[in-house]
C-alpha cells in the first residue's frame, strides 16, 4: 500500500536529522562522511586468502560487498530473484557474520554485510526505514535451486541465533534471524519525474515494476512464496488473545506502532504502544522493548497523579511487547498554540493577543508545575518536546506522554533519548540527559509555542537574546514576564516551580501585535551584497561535497539542478550582478559536461529543462540545446502536467529557447506539450484540471496555475487566443478552491481532497496563484483576497518557494504590474520577517537557514540564492525571467516574418 500524499511538496521531503552530524553549518549526508571501523571487515578479509579463485571485498555506502574478483559468466547474478537476509544484534553479530561468511564462501555465494557494528545499530534505529531495517547480511543465490539449498544451510548454522524481525521479508522456519524475499539483486533503477531513482524489477514481459521495500512481506504477481504457509484470515486485528480490538494506527516507526484500540470486555478506549525486540539497539543490550518496559515502570510510579497516562495493562503478543495506556481526547501543544497565535494571522488584533496570552499562560503554568512534580519524584523526563505534551483544550490540563527517555538518575540505566533542539547543546557534554536538560527544554518549548523556530538555535547563538525579544514584541507581550521567564529557564537560572509562580502572578499589559514600521535593519542592497559574498565564499571543490551547500533533496537526486542545485545558485549570482568564483564555475561546467543524461529527469525545478533555461540566460546555447533535446525526447516528458516537474515547465523552457534562439522546433515542442495537456485535462463547473492517481493538486508548482502560466505565454507567442482561454479556465479552477479562513483573505489547500491544511506559498498555496493571476490581469475582489493572505511577517521558513521570500517576490510582481506602492510596503513586511527572524550574519557574509531550520542551504528554491534574488528585486523590481515577463512588453505572432524580427529584438 502506497501512502497517500497530502501535497506534492511531500515528495521532496527528506529526514534532515540524518544530515546534521558532519557539518555545523550545512546539511551534509551523515554516512558519506562517516569512517567505519574495521572489526567486521577484518573478520571477513582473512577468509578470502588462499582461495583457488581470487575474491575481492570493498565498501559502498553502508555495505561491504564480497564477490569474485574476476566474474565469469557462471558468477553473474540474475537481475532479480530470491535473496536471503540475516539479522543480528550487537552481542552476536560478529559470530553470525563469521558463520554466514564461511558458509557463503564455501558455496561460492556472493554477499554483503553492514560495514561495522555502528552501522548495524543505525540500520535498526527508530528513524531507519521500516522496510529496510535489520538487514545485517544479504546473500545472493544465483538460482532458485541454489536459494533453497543455501537458506537451508544457513538455517543449520543460525537456528539458535536471534536478530530483529525483518518486516519486508518472510521468516525461514523458526530461525529468528533468517529471512527471505523476492526482489532486485543486480541494481536496476529508473528515474521518476521528481528526479528520484526508484529501484525496479522486471515483469515477465519486460515491464519495469517498482521494487517497493514495504514493511510487510509481498511477492510480485508472477511468483509465489517458495515455502508457503497457511495464513490465518484476520478480518479484525486483535491483540492479547482477542482482548483488544485495534481501531486505528496512530503512527508507526521502526520500533513499532501506536494504536487506538478498544478493550472489548469493557468497551473502554485505550492507546496501545508496541515495541519490537532488537530494534533501536543501545548500550548494555538495550532495545525498544527494554525502553518500553522502562517507560512502563516510570508511568506506574507516576500513576494517579494526572501528569501522565494511566497504565491499564502490558503483555507480550507473539514476539512483541505492548503497553496499554489511558486514552484521553487532547491535542498536542503545537496544535493548541498554532490555532491561537496571532503571529499566523495577517490582521492580528489586540483581542487575539490577549486570548493567546490567556491560553499560553494557563498551559505553561500547568506544564511547568507538572514537570516540577515529576522531578520531585526523582525522575528525569529526558525527551521533552512539543509532540510529547498533550493539552486538554477545555481545562488546559497538561500531560506528558512518550516517556521512553525517562529514568531515575543513579537508579535506572539512562536511556539517552532526546529531540535535538530541545536539549542543552553544549559541545562535549555528557550523553545522559539531566534535570537541567528538562528545564532547558520547557523553556525552548515556551519559545516554540510563540513561533516554531527552536531548531534555529543550532545556527543562531543569539536566538534567545535577539530573536526571542522580537517574537515577544510582535506578539504584543513586551510588558509581561514571558521574556524573562524563558531566558532564565534556558539558562537554568530558575526552577520550573519558580517559573510557574512568576507566570501566574506577574502583572502584565498586552499590546497590539505586529506593529508595522518601514523596513529597517540592514538595507536590501547590503543584504544582497552580503549574501552574494556568503555564496562565493562557500563553494567546494572536493568530490564528496556538492559545488554549493544545498538542500538534501538536491544532494540526493540532482546537485546541479536549478531549484535545489548549483545551477540556481550560479544563475542567482549572475542576475544580481555577481560572478561565481572561477574554480566553482570550472567544477560546475565539468560536472555538467559529464552529466549522465539517462539519470536526469526533464522537469524545470529538478531536471534538464531548468538547467537548459539557465544556460540560455548565461549565453551557453550549446549546453541549453543539448539539455532541451534531452527534456523534449525523454520518456518522462509527458509524465506529469506541472510547472515544477512536468509539461508546463518544460514547455516554458522551450518558449524561452524559441525567444532566444529563434528556432521553430522549440515552439513546435511547446505546442506539442500544450496539445497533450489539453487532451489530458478534465473539466467541471470549476474549470479545467489535471488528475494524478485520483488526486488533484492545487497551485503554482504542481497544480493548474503553473499550467495556466505556460498557456498564457504560449498564447502570447503564437497569437492564438485559445491557449489563453484554456489557461484562464485552469487558473479559475485553482482560484475556486479559495477559502476564507481569516476574514477577507482567501487561502487554498494543497490538494482538492484536503479540507484541513491550507497553504500560502508559491510552491503550494495563495502566492503561486497570485503570481499567475496578475499576469492574466485578473484584478478584483477574489485576487485581493488572495493577496491579503500573503501580507505576512511570519512564515515557517525564509525561502523563495515555501517561505517569506516568496511572499515578497509575488508582491514585488504586483507592484511591477500596477505601480502601486502599497504592494512594496506589503513586501517589506515579509522582508522584515526575514531580517528579524532568519538573517544570519557571519564573517563571510549573510545567510538564511534552509527548510527545517537546522542548517543553511544555498540553493534557489529553499536557500540563500532565492532569498538574495528577492532582496535584489526589491531594489531593482525587474521582470521574473522564469515567468517570461518579457512577453508582456510585446505580443508576438510567430507565424510571420515581422514576428521573427520582433523575437530577435526581444532576445537582445
């Protein structure tokens, strides 16, 4: 079963925690910079000596591969087939590897194993993919017959060993560390339109089928389990011999699930937490089961206090351990605060700030007193974060949940679990959490509850001395004790009890939130110059790094892309009047010339058409033509309709090429894409739209608005009004989803099925719709409502496509098309937000954090390059080249000679 997306933006989400360790400034893939130890390699290497035929051993990513040095035809592995997986734990992994490696080499079976014990522990950690977890060793039998023979031999030597259960596989007999599944053996991948490489297998007729590593055993239709077992037919999922009926999965991680359940005998609702053995391996043979048992012990100690969920039951079912807890209808503290905060409103009122203060005060008085009472029991909570605090909206009572990290210092084994931004970040500190960490965490959560930027403390040492006062002032709480309380908590100058007393008894006066002023702080020219200095100071030439530090999505799929790679950085520098350093340009050009086009998607934001367009802007017509040829003749060219990933963006790049190169082939390519778009479009009373797997995306990046922009520009180039007519219908479809969540403002969801989550940004949301609507000249009440929605100082990130810079960018567009100064004033509000919240000042220039705020990114879509371009446009309100605004200066009829002369004039 494939998870349904809330929005297309989810496709570019990568867990950034894995990118934090190597560098304090930039996201870098953690494992690529890790140096594995030799304890496992040294165990296997001697086994390869004195063999008749030489074998080799080498490392690649997390794996150490063992295979014949000279592979004869008989040694070649099939593309796919049955493979054998062996799991292990820290205490037995060396013995298991020695036995399996010896057996495999004796039978000439190729295999791989995790590089070292730390890698094994990482692959069984909570954050590791559930479908890939636990696979310590993989054996590759060359035939089905050999598979049956080898798995039985493995069983004979491993039958008494243990390891974690491999969810994607079927266990062999009763051996608790031996598994098998059907899947790819030699690496076979295909590129998706997002740029991601997807593992595939081949059907009997040669069709490429996704090789999904699902967290459950499944076989492709053309094969079946070689060791079939009679499976019980479970119409309902029950636990503990039918005592509990599972109603809903509240969440999953590699350690197990959390389930909303009913106790059938009483009808009582409860929450059941599951722990899988030998997952999340820690010191002293701890794992997820021992942690759940520790949590149970702590919860029982705190039973009857109302501070934590009550324990109803605990049991083992099959091999897993379960803890049954009280269910209570409550919301986590994040939702309670977000729903009430005036900082997320465009027109916050004094009343909204007063109401928010009342809620905030009640919640945190209760939270602080609750933490104080837990500490009084001699318990360190350990992992204190907003998601672990639930609030009853009616009473504002607070309960702490998920106490896997809790322990009694000097009595219990410390669990060493924590959430990075909610723990004292001092360098070289001890690993065990302390009471001071809990106190620090509740102070950080108090900041987070005003606005969620706590993760930025990794980049801003002045978060609590510089940014926090801005938050307090903007929310209207300067004349309260909030600033003092938070500052003292994070510096451990007061206890939780003292903080609660201060919060409860201090006099206060609430003021009107977010008072608007003229743009102040560093002026936009200085910011632009300093950001350029930062970019040119932080290129890299070492192969292990990308040319510029970029978002993990770009690092994984295409570090040269326009949106998330070096191309966008170099383009932004050029448009702002700066040159990228020559060594960076030379490396970029070298990588561009050696680019494997078959591994490149065609899309504008992530693939060849975006790089081609930037190459045109740079005057590198040869590269542009080579890459546009790839984009226009790619199997994925028509795989998606959108501006960012699909036909609309590729079509726009072709129009840009036609305007600059005057080659009719590019116009024909754009026309062909437009015809396909219209053929695939659906229509209803809202307008025309494009559907993907039953979902309809809304907005600029992935919805109808981006397509509408392409059709508008095509109409202007060809002189054919039908394209504009169809484009307007597409735009009207997106606009029809506007909802008045705040009086007078219109906001849209990311997809037509989501009536809960609404967005404001260019990528998804109001800003992107405005960007197209003003180019259609659709001024009026509806557009005013959308524009009102982006008149904001606060947004989760600073970046261009999903942050504050995007609001300013669109409002600068509005100014360009109207000359109305009010739009520049509105843009300044968003730019002031960047200056006050996100502007990082270093010796080598200014920067902004990337998405999730842990680290800086330099790319165009999420990072410094796009923000710099926006500040530059504020000073010089130029056309948006990627909207082909030049066409608004001239209507082109591409069918006659005069038009070609106009095109030639335009291109210069």
